[in-house]
């Protein structure tokens, strides 16, 4: 979800550095059009994040822009799906997973009243986004196992409601790929990113639980919890998964991948 892949935030030079990422996102757009889902479910590490609960935006209309990056005119506006959210929260309660509804009042308390760039950037290359309803979720500070469980509950809710859905797990990989990277350099950054790519290409999501804590810490990532939720959505399913692109020209790992149930 790097804003630099969005023009004019990213210069012409910048955009050439991330051509693989942009090309892969355009392919994902075509595939989503073919699926024609009723809802897009996004999870982001940059929305309201709580220690012991998952934030769910419940406003009827979800809006956001990249004004934090100097471009308020780059914006999205999509409808929510109140009935789906009601079912999701009910299932979360049954599974002892806490939800916090983000409405106008909670926004004021948290200080963030619109969709964050972790949602907006992945959707930028999605055309006709107003055709779909949007469910906007945030990660929490709960452990990885809980995020996987949350993914299972999301999948159960999709099945129960009969909705056609696409799940978008937003996050960047290591921020420490080379000297001058945003979080400084560490050789484990590249190792971490390669391992995540291997796991996704092989569809062996159980290997996520075997990742070394020190490797994760040294990598300086912001996407692993989103990936655990994604993996939970496909628990027990046969899938085809493929990394469509990976690059890290600015010291941060950008990966685009698709996971499709068989």
C-alpha cells in the first residue's frame, strides 16, 4: 500500500521503479471485475488499532483521501454493508473476538475520521469501485493466532450471508531491505520477504506459525497480521495462490499476490 505508486505522489521516475507492482495491481483489478463481488473486505494496519479488539467502520458511506500526502483530490467513496457487518460482529461475539464499531463519535475519540492509505492505495487501481460495497477492518495488537481465527470468522460470515466477496489484505513487507531504508538495513529483511513469498506460492499457510520471532522483529514489517487474517479466510480450503509481483526499490518490500479457492 505505498502511496508512492499513486501519481502524482510518485514522480515519473518513482513510478518506473514500481512498474511490476502497478502492473500486478491492474491484473488484480481485471480479475476482480470477472468475479464481480458484492463486497470488498479490506484489512489495514493503518486504521484505528486497538490492543484487544478489531476496529470495524460502520458509517453508511465510507470516505477517504490521500490528503495526508498532499493530495486531497485522490479520494474514494463507497457504500458500507450494514447487514454483513451485523452478522460479522455477531459471529465475532460467538467466538470471543471483540469488535469496536468505528462511527463518527469513535472517529472523534481516535482522531481518524476517514479511510486510511492502507485502504485507499490498493483500491486506487480498482476501476468502478462504486459498484461494490466496502467492509473496512483494522488489525489489532492481538497475537497472530487470534488474527488467523478472525479470518476464519470472516469466511464463515461470508458463507452464512451468501455474499460474493473479495478479501484484500493490505500491508507492506520488510522496511529494512537496504541501507537508507525507512527503518534502516537488516539482512533479515530480505530473508523474511523471501519466506513470505515461498509460503504464499506454496499455499502452505500453516508455515506462517513457524516464522521465527526474531526474524519477524528484525524485518520491520507492517503486513504480517493482515496476511494471517487472509490465511484464516482460506482455512481448510484448497486454493491456487501466486505471487504476481515483488520488488523493493526504496528499501520496503512490495508484494502483490492472489489466492483463489479451487
